[in-house]
C-alpha cells in the first residue's frame, strides 16, 4: 500500500508500533512512520479496512463517528439504516474509514439534518 500523504510504500507491521503492544485480534496494519499514518487490516491479512489516516484525519473520523454512532447505539435506529440514509444524502456509499476530512466535516453538518425527527 502506498501512503496517500507522502506517496511512499507503507510498512505492513503489528499495531504494537502504535500502541506499545499488540491490540486486538486483527493487529496488522499498514503504517507510514514519516506521516504517522496507518490503517488496520482485515483479520491480519493484507486487506485494508479503509484508507490510511494521519493524525488530523483520524481526529475528524472520530468526530464523524461521534455524531453517527449514538444514533444506532441508542437503538433508535439500526446501524444499517443510519448508513443507508447517509449514503442516500451523499449520493454514494459512506464508510467512515474511507472518508477524507471534507467528507467528515460534511457528515457532521448533515447528520443532524437527516435525523432531526
């Protein structure tokens, strides 16, 4: 995988480089030291769970999750329903792990409008 920030190959390593120990059952990640950018991998395979994110992008993704997750965690909506409505509002399938900063900002602004009832 190529780091989207510096355009150099990312390393495929254990997430202990980030956390100081292996964290979780799926602990392999793609990691760029230069940009402190990383993405987890599905079941320790080379299949990324999303796109690599640096610190700034990770913060925005956390903020986007903070407005989306309470909707389904409260059981007011099913998780699937929340993501279907987001996809309809944006005209494309939405996965937070694949979003850029602008999309995260748009999600944060849009979610209250979509789920105002």
